[in-house]
C-alpha cells in the first residue's frame, strides 16, 4: 500500500471548536485514516473560543499569507488530536479569528475564510510537507481548490488533488465581488461555470467546479442534491459533476457514545442487560418534570429548532398526540422563537406529559438518548444526521422522515426481521402523527417486536472504520484524476 499524505482543512474540529456535525467528523476521521497507515494532518482557524486541549506550541516563524493588496501575517500553533499522533495546526490571525464566534455575522466572513485557505496552502510550503490530497470541508474552504487550480499550478503544492465534502447545501458562502481581488484569484474565474452565481461569488459552487472529487455525508443525500428540489440552486452543477460525486456515510465515535460506559448516565446498560435504561428513563422523567411512570414510553427530541429539522411539525401535532396516545415527550433544543414558544405552551398545557429544556445541555442530550424509548427526528432535509445513530446505539428507536442519511441508517419496521425504527415520507404533521402512532402501537401491543428492533439497532456498526476505508479509496481516485497516476491500494 502506498502511504498517502492527506491534509484535512476545516472550520470546526472536536474537541477544540464545535458548532455542528462537521466538528465530529473532522475530529474522528483523521485518526481512522491514520490508523490505515497514512500520514494525516488537520488545519483549522484559531478562534477566540477555541479550547486548547492537550499540549500546544507555537511555530517560531510567522506565516506570510498572500491576500489583499499586501501580504497578511499569521501565526501557527501545533498540537495533536486527542488519543492520537495526528498533527493539528491552528491558524492565528487576531483581526479575523480572535473573536469567539466561528461563523461571524459581519460582512468580513468571506474574507476571513479566504485568508484561511491561503494560509493553509502557505503552511504546507512552510512545513515543506506537500500533501498528495487536500480534503476540504464545506463552503469555508471552497476557494482552496480554485487557488490550487489557478494561481499555484506551477508550484509543488499545485499537484495536490482535492476532495471537497458537502455537509449542507443550504450554506454556500455567498460573497461580494471584492473577494476575487482579495483572494488573488484570476478575474477570468468570475463566470458562471466557476465561482460566480447571481452576481456574487459562491464559495461552495467554486469548489464544486474545481475539486478533483466531491463527496457528501450520505449516499441518499448525494442523490437528493442532484435534483432541483434538493440542490439549493446548484443541482445543475452537481449533475454536471455527477461522475465525481459520491456519498460516504458519516460514522460516530463509538467509544464516546456507548451506553455501557457513558459516564454522563446515571446507570449504564448493554444489549444483553437493559436494566440501566429503566434507571435512565426515571431520571429523565424527574429531570424534565414528567410523571415518573415505568410503563409510559418517553419519546425524545434533541435538535436545533429550525425549519430544516422539521420540529415545527411536532409542535403542531404534539397536543393531538398526547391527548390520544399514552406517551410522554422530552424535548431539548433552541432556535426558531415560534417553535420554542409552542413547546413551552405544550409544557404548560400538558404538565407531566411534555417536558422541554430550551437551550443546549450535553449531559441532558445523552440522558434523553438513553432514557427515551423512541427518538423523533422529522427532518425536511438531513445530509447525514448523527443523533439517530446515537439513538440506535442506546436502544432508542428512531422515528424519522425519509430523507438523506436518515434513510441510510434506519430500517423501517415494515421490513420484517430487519426493522430498527419507523420511517414516514411526507413532511407534514399528519404523517408524523401516524408514524408516532405506529410506534406507540408497537411499544404497547408487540413488546417482543420492540425488543427485537432495539437489539438490531444496538448491533449496527456505525464506527468510522468503514467510512475511513472509503475515504482512502476516494483519495486515491482524486489523485488519479489530478495526476494520472494511480496510487497503490
């Protein structure tokens, strides 16, 4: 096997800085790829809120970054990913990244990440470490493949292949034309089949045209985004690049998310002994002021309360559900003020039957996963989703809409002998109501079937090992596309 040099470029990375699932992926994937024998490294901006986990050191030489009318200067910090020897680099630039937020609401957001892309490429040259492939993640890194293809082609770094992973098509990094000059991109690239979109620079679109290979985080999402209703205006680009687009399902950290060892739980349990799950349920009921009742199932929710996640559908129907079904709800999340208000009203109207914590609490999230019988995830779109995989590991049956990674990870109850959850298709409250009713009927009327579904879900392998092997193959394909040379597998 040829040992590949792989650099992952990201705006988030567990355990240092996290906004969403991107951080989980980039915190886990490099270690798994390194375990396959490859030389893997990661680079991320250094925000004011970054947690300095482990031992850090600053590189002695400053980092010159070719952006704007005059070169900018940055500083590089080095550490390793926890429990590994994978090097992690952090780019310090006080003006753009000294603030605590990852994705700023200010007008300079595109300039921040254009500088980050240039700084990443400059760092490779400074380290005298030229990767075979650079794995870019989401719109914040979208200009990096353009830079390689246009302004650095005659340098050693210009031979690096690129893999670009789409985590969410809805976020595209629309930027003013001024970013072209700031990032020192050729003016000729400002066109519809490169970086331009509706009179602006589209950083996601730039990567879709310029990356050697494109991936997204589940096979079904890779198909959905090629359609007009799923491509967020870029479906035509994805169809054009269709031969270079593949979906690779995200994994989960199976060491952290394990009900047998999870220290956040009041009691641990396994598939062969679920007694601890009952203790978790009682603790959850008490924590959210639900009636402590061993017989009534708790249906859990952990999500951002935004349109994409579809929790407005549950908010619309929760009254009808608890009035007609013997079930409790445990809700954790924040977002849309109207949806937050609806859940608060439900708590007041149905005391003991609906409990909600508006905000986020990591320990409570794990307790909901463990203490619930079912996990409700009615997403309108879900590129991959991690919480349904956590639920399955914790013996909690997902109730999900048929979209994206939810379809790739949950098998409907109707598939005899294979079911691990309940799937509904239409994104409306009536379809969600029926799916919850089907789950309630199974829980009360067919407990043996429920138990069998639990055991199947807990047995599914969602580790990163399988996904890492697929990414290693993708890296080889990207190198072949870029150089015409196929690395030895």
